[in-house]
């Protein structure tokens, strides 16, 4: 059995035949045990997204990863672009993930 990372790569590759696929395990940035695979960021650039709204693109990615989301994948950040969008300077910009605020959802003032 492979890692969750490997499963995500395989499922997204099979579903979207992406031109660009980045899968990053961001679990280390959160309050989870070392070695966890609970928080991921994915960048998917595919012609399968032509004519598809951003919301529907995310729905498609979530549907492909439904098994992962129901079995321990806690958080998924999605960037989805068409090849034409990715080719622009703005399209290839991927936002940094915000810092983890811990299990309580807010950070106390120091």
C-alpha cells in the first residue's frame, strides 16, 4: 500500500491527464503527529477544466478524491487552471497557504 500522496497523484492523473500536477503534503505545518498525511495542497492544470467554472473544477477534484476525504484527508487546498490560464503570469501564481492556527481555529494574542 502506498502513501496518501501517491494515491492523490494517481487519482488526479487518471482523472484529468494534467499538464501540471503538484501535490504537496502540508501536514507538517499543522498540529498533527509527525508523518501525518492529513493536509494537502494540489495544483492541477488540465484541459479538462476548459469551460468549467472554478467552483465546478473544485467539485470535480473533490469528487475524484472523495475516498481520501472520507478516510483521513482533513484539508485540501485546490488550485485548478486550464493550460491557457496557467500560461499567463497571473495564472501560474499559487497562493501560499496560511499558517496553522491550531485546533481551536484562532490564535491567542501574545
